[in-house]
C-alpha cells in the first residue's frame, strides 16, 4: 500500500541539540500508525515539521504523492492534515462551538455569523464523540478531560485525510477513551490515516496497525503491530532491555510521619489514614474521585472544613502552600505547566525555586551550591537538556515532568505528594522516576502517590487506598492487590473485607 503521507530523511537542529537526524515516517490510508519513542526522541518535533510550525533543515515530505512543504499550521490544515496537540489550545471564555470553529464560523448572506448552523454543526461533532455537554457551554467550565474531547472535535471538524493525535487519552476517563477509540475506528473505515502518539503501550497494541520507533531523533524501525511484542518495542525505544518495569523496594516502614483523621473539605469526606517513614501509599480511583482535592488540602492550597492532621506527632494545618512547604510537605501537581513550572525560566531556576532557602546564607544566594545540586538532579533523572540554563519551555513534556519532580525533592520534604507523576512520560523515563522515588523512600521519605495508572500504583506502592466520590472505599496491601479489586472499590463497591 502506498502511503498517503511520507516524511523521509528529515533533519532539524536547534542550538545545542539535533532534534531529528535522518528521521522518517509513513502514514497509510485507513491505518493507525503509532509513533513511539522516549521523551526527547523527536516525536513532537517531527509533527511540528510536518504541520509547518518548524521548517526542516533537510529531507522531503510527500503528501498524496506530491512533494510539499507547509509554511504554517493553517496551510497544513487547509491541505487536510489535522493535529490534536498534547497541550490544549482552547480559549476558556468562549463556548465549545466557538472554540471548534474559531476563525471558520459559518456566515449568512451578509457576512454575519450563522449561530444556528454553528451550534448545529458543533452538536453533530459532540454527538459523534458522545460528549454530554451543550455546544453553548463555556470551555473554562469543563474538566480537563472534557476539554481534551473538545480539542478532538475541533480536529475532526476539518474533515482531514490525516489526523495526528499527540497523547489524546492523557487526561481522559476510560469512558471518554472508549468514545475516542470508536471514532478512530470510524476514521479508519473511511480511509483516514492516523498518527497516534502515546506512552500507553496497551493502547498501541489495541488500536494501532503499525508502529514507527524514533530514538535520539533517528528512525529505528517501522513494524506491523502483529509482528512485535511489548518487550521488543520497549527495547527498540530505549535501546536496552528493561528487566523490571516496576522496581518495588521492599523495606520495613519507620516511625509515623503523617496522621489524618476524618478530614473533610471540598471534594473530600471523612478521610483517615497514617503514613510512615520509608513508606509509599498509593491513592487510586477514577477521575474526580477526590485524590487531587485531598492532596491540595494537605498541602494548604485548599482549606479544610473539618478533621485533624498530625505531622511528626505535632498538630498540623496549612492554610497556604507556603505554610505546607515550610512544614515539610511538597506537592507535585498533575498540571505541571499550570501549577508546577515557570516556562519562561531556565531548568536551574525552576528546579531550585522552592528550595532557595537551602542555598542561601543571609541575603546571599550560594550559586555554586545551587548549580551543583541542579546538576546532580539532571544527572540522576537523566534529564535531556543542553544545559541547566536552557529554558524549560523548550524541553519535551517528559523532561519537564522530571524537573517538576526534582523541584519537589530538592526541598527535602518529610512528605512528598506525587500527583500523576508519570503522566506523559515514556517507559524508560518512568523506570528512572520509580528508581529515584525508591532512592528517597530508602532514605526515609514518606510518599503519597496519586495515580490513575493501576499497574503503577500496584507496582511501586506498599499500601493502596482507593477513593470514590471523596471517600476511601478500600485499602489493600500492594503485594497482593489486583486491578479488579481496585476497580471495584473505585466504582464505589465497599471492599472492607479486603482491607490490609
């Protein structure tokens, strides 16, 4: 089968780094091509070259059998190439319909916007994706998952021949993901070619036909899904075998660090648990279960309405994040760009931002100590950056996530709260993050791991607490827990008989 789209021998360099080195990609009509690779492998750069955001230094692009080079995203969209970005590109103060057709609104005879047609066309797309919101709903009032579905509807509105999906299920619930997979199957049947970028290997083997692997900006292989297994794919991506995907560290827990009794607040009801030195408690549950709300109350970002907490035996209550940080609780947000990082600052400035007091002597900042600490975390986390002075906004999403986690660890907290710490992170980088978490666990740090990834929660936690509608509905020993038990508790089925 001839590809509808082909990129061949693509080069693209930036100051200090060669992002693409003779890279290639083929997209076939009626097929889903997975584009796989570690963070920083060049996947996003390749897509930006394709859509005209970047211009390639060398190489060719053929589309519908003819050579082409797009000058910008509008030109590629008009040619029939749609892209769903990992980072949302929506205007929160406009409605769903206005966002979908922004700049392309249907007009009447006199040039006025035809609002009836606008909302009808938007409703058709929402129905197709099974989105249960009115097209007149303001986007800013939607959850992150619902906003992602609007982004997908926007791409579908172009009736594209090629659609690029960059981590499309990253913020979706299981129900929303299933709706997306149904749409992908419809697009496949209609002859549309799809590029699917995801770090969720199970999705790749479920919905993709072929897999292209990039590593360090180079093309490694193009293989039919039926001819490859998960271990081989991981080895192609990282260039080495990963003997153990979830390296659990088994050790005896130490003294009690955090005690929570009948904690109440927005989205949280009567939550009680204890956390000890050198222990990881995993919090599982479906989207909206109350995990993030609990973390934000503990950290001081949201006020509690009832209950008590103790930190190292002393009554503890933080009214602001600054108070939480001073007390020894660090929170790594699930929204790294919104809450965790300052994209206009360097890797160094971001990583040390919360720990400046540790690098200060009176009014003087100890720059050598700061640089040494940052360089050590860059080495430990294997952060791919030309230097510590690189703007963090220029790093890949996975490397940004590593910096966000290092930022919390640099404060040397008593309790580290990790909210979706490996979302959007490749399998090789995930293992590196798990190993670093284990390293700090071994040093006695108490860790709360909030994750929607059940294998992850089971794989590296000591105990697991499951939440549903703000309450804890199950407690398990991670060593014996199953995904079926966690899912049952996550949908509200009491699991007290399984309590650890």
